[in-house]
C-alpha cells in the first residue's frame, strides 16, 4: 500500500494534535480526532501519542495509518 505524505506549514510556533488531524482531513471533526487519538492510532515521531492537546512543532512527523504529515515552520 502506498504511503500518503504531506507537509503541513505552521501559522504560529505550534499546532495541537487534534487540530492538525482536523486541518489535514485525517479526522472529520474534533470528536473524531479525539476518538482516533484515544484509540492509540496516532504516532508522533514514531511513538504513540494519546494527548489530543500535544503541541506539534517544526520537524515533527505525525503518522496515522499510511498517512504521514511532516510539520514545517511557516514563513
């Protein structure tokens, strides 16, 4: 199965994990993001992340299934 990878450009210095899942379309809603995170399906830098409010910064990588999101600092 092919991996889907995208870069996500930050508008500030960080974004929370649940907001990232919504912004990238990996979760349909805040509730969906919360359930996906709580079920242990999301990894940040190769480690399972269970905190929906985890702050993601430049250089971090979020993976959900075959989807991979690389966090990039904004202008």
